């Protein structure tokens, strides 16, 4: 039987995981012992008090192969050799003698997500969170609500992605990736780096040699645990005028109007879901405008339907009434909306473009210019200097696309015309 001992860095990680912070991320190179020590900490918590815990990853298959079939059995046999447990192999959870449960879940399976997120948990672990949209994390966090004496905890691990990713904003910059403002309770967020060289007791030396031979970008990520300083470059790199610009035809059915509430300019895109693709029929681009003028302009063109706005417009008001109330006053429907993180929104548009599921009418000249010119600068969408008229209309498109077909679980019912 192997004797369990933690690496030096894992001892430090345990102290951090048990610290006052609620959200704790272990990030760094691969095979550093991050997942192992988090799974260990969760089992310790589960043994203390009858409680429920969940480990989530982008896809069910990946969490099944990595944690269910590999890390969890290893941790159980090495660190808890005497613990008697039962595995529920139909619903994929571990049951301990005190009745505690540890579930695994992939966010690609809507039914299972719905079932699992009907329960309440004491720990949520986002495994390889670089692969998750921030909105998926937000949805799952609403289930961190089990009543017992355990302090509720959220653990995250990842190989550090680009500095544009929400995990960098939240844990390193301590900025909310949606509002781009300081997070309210920075003391609740803590992180530490763990690298493969810290886990030499448990991995092969050849593995480190293999990492050392990788190209610099991969080496920085998988060996040195550094967040990527991607070159500033085209945000909508998947957009190709030759491929994505084509005549579209309005059909009967709901119009979805993506809207950005900037004043200079105020913008909207008019879309429809046809054959599992988003067709952008038209755009409205008004300089020096407001929500009243925007509504008048849409009504004049007979564009009536569901508006998918920037969700911050709910509380924003320029003239007493909020932007949402003004739109509702004109008869537009507004579903429940929640802005995604900026990178998630841009990634989602790129995904739809790659899948050839976004078609833009040639009359949307401003939108096309945006898709060709908006770039990342210092990990933000560039809207400075000569470009300050840019980014708004592609934001409007991004809000609509996110509502109609977003990355991550679709646990909330959405409107008619829904895709998938
Ligand atoms: N304390 C430990 N004792 C024994 N094996 C360990 C320990 N910590 C990590 N390992 C092993 O090291 C390898 C890498 O750990 P893992 O947690 O999967 O790394 P990461 O999540 O950082 O990629 C795995 O094979 C794991 O079982
Ligand atoms: Mg891991």
C-alpha cells in the first residue's frame, strides 16, 4: 500500500483551501498535483459533516476519464485507505459512511446539469475552469447553499489561459469581468501557483523534459504556469467577408434585436434564427442618440420583437425611466438577460462564425466594419482614439448571439426561435 504524503506546495495549498477566502484557485503547469489536492480537500470536508459536494468540468466525458476514473480512486486509495465508500455508477456520485455525497458533472449535458443543479452543495469545484464560460460558473454558484456547519467553498483549478480570460480578471486583477469594476469582496478570492517541478515526487522526470521541449507559448502555460500575453490582434478573427456576408430574407417569426446603449453611437442589430443559424437582416446605427430615438427608428422600419440588450441597461436611466422601461413602453419584449464576460461573448461570436452559423446582410456596413476592425488591446476590446466609434455594434451582435446560442449549459428556458 502506498504511503500518503503531500508535496511541500500541496501543504501550502491545503492551508489556502482552508483559509477564510471562499473562492480559491490553484493554477499552474500540468501534473503539478492541483486536482489531486483539491479532491483530497473535498473528501476531508465530506468526512467531517454530512454534506453534498460537486465537481464540474466542461464535458462529462472529460471529468469521467480524469476525476472519476483516475484522480478520485487514486486519492481514495492513497490518502484514505481505510475509508469505506460506495460509488453510484448510474448517477456518478460517491457516498461516504456519514451519508455525504460527492458528485461529478459535465456542463455539456443540459439534463444532468438541471438535475444536479436542483440540489444544494457545500463545495463546488470547477475543474479546468479555463474551459468554462463565466456565466456557467455563475449559474452553478447559485447552488452553493447547503445548510450545515461547513463554510461554503468554491475551488477552481486550471492551466493558465490568456490574460483575457475571466479567471485572470477575477483572481489576479480582482476585477469583475462583466462590469470591469473592482470585485466587491476581494478578500474572498485567493489563488496560488503550482508547477510540475513542485510535484517531482509523483511524476516522471521525462515528463518535465518533454515539457521543456515544447514551443515557448505552451511551455509557459504547461510548465511555468504563466497566463498568456496574447498578441493584440483581431477580436473577430473568424470573420471572413467572403464567407459570412450574404443576402438574408426576413421570414415570419420572432425578430431578435441585439442592442448596445452607448449614446455615441447607439446601435442595434436585427436578427432572426433560421435553420439553426443567426441571420442579421439589418443594423441601426445612430450618433448622439438615446433609447427613445432608437425605438422610434426600429418601429419606423417595422422591426418589432424581442430586444436583447446590454443587461446593465436595466438600471441605467438617462431621463428618469430606465432604458428597459422605455423599450417596454414601445412594446418590445425583453427576456431575462445577463451579460457574459467580454471574452466569452467574443469567443461565442467566433464560434458561430467558424460553424458558419452567422450570416450578415451586406447592408450592415457598420457591423461588417466592426467585425473586421475591432481588436484586442491590453486584453480589452479596443475603443480608443480614432476607433472610439467601434466595438458598440459588434457588442450588440454579441448580446444577441449569447442569448440565442451561448457557450455552456442551457439550463434556463429561452424564447421561441431557440436553437438546439
Ligand atoms: N500527494 C500525492 N501523492 C501521490 N500522488 C500524487 C500526489 N499529488 C499528485 N499526485 C499524482 O501526480 C499526478 C499529477 O497530479 P494532478 O493532481 O493530476 O495534477 P494537475 O491537476 O496539476 O495536472 C497524478 O498522477 C496524481 O495522482
Ligand atoms: Mg488537473
